[in-house]
C-alpha cells in the first residue's frame, strides 16, 4: 500500500506570493491533517479535513486555507506569503474511524522557503 | 490551552546506554502515538498505545501509557547510533479527532 505523498517536496517563493501544496493520503484514509513544523515552534496543527469538510482548525491566520476533494486528496493554500511562513509543511492521513484508535501517517513534507 | 510536555528536549549519549523520554499532559487521550523523524523527512510512526497502563515493546524500545491516559514514556535499551533522531509524542484528545504534539526530544547516540 502506497504511503502519503506530498508535492512538491521543495518550493522557493518570495514575499507576497501565494502557494498551493498537495497531499494524497493512503488509499482508504478519509481524514487529512496539515501541520507546520519550524525549529522554534515545533509541530503546529493547521487544520483537518474529513469527507471534504474542515472538521478541526488550529490557530493560524486566514491566509492559510485548505480543501479536500471527493477522492480524499487535499490541498493547502497560503496567500500573501511572509518570511515567517518558511517551514516544513506536513500532511498526515488517517482512517478517522472511532477516535479510540486513530493513527496518523505522515508524508515526507514540503519544504517551503520564502525569500 | 492543551499542552503535551516532552522531556528532555535534547539528549546526547554513548552507544550502549539506556534512556527514557517522557510525555506529560493534563489532557486525557484516547490514544497516543510515538514517532521518529529524520531531518527533512516526515515523522514515522513507531507505536500507538490506547489502553491505560499498556506497555508495548518494539525490539529495544519500550513504550508505556499512563494509567490515567495522560502521560507516556519511551525507554530505549542499549541505544545505537541508528536510534539518532527527533522523537515526537502525539496524543489524540479523548472524544475528538484533534491531536496535540509534544515539543520533541532530539536524541544523538555517539558511536
């Protein structure tokens, strides 16, 4: 079974631009979560999508948005990029069955550098 | 604010030594995961614990979930250089699908 895939792996943008990151979950997984990882803040939760609906949201500004398609693939968009948005963006998928045993599997991440 | 405190933050030990990493929270978790992450890569799932008091072993790694499901520990016996990496714990808040992550423990095992 293929793992979580993320594209692109690396991205360089300039301030003010926007960027779209893509995530394909493990086959059969219906939940996709996005995280931002930086050396100073660690792993920060952005949002989670389940059945094309945002089910959970972290404390990030509205410049960060996402969506999920009917095939469970997800995209994350960041508009008006700032230098502080430079980070490793991680996508994780899970079956999202009963919450008592729900494992998240991560993709390799997209390294975004904002100049 | 829901927090998952992980300690120690950094650990540098010699090959063959034992170590323990701790994750503590005031939140009750329905499950807790441990991950290991290499630089520039995504975290790789090591284990999931679900039941209070549960102990799981993965070769030289022993994972324990606290009785109240608020804390967990990872013990590595006879550490090897291949164990080097960032160890993360993540708890799924009971009754939700929301995860919180520990700040991570950066382990370096010297040959």
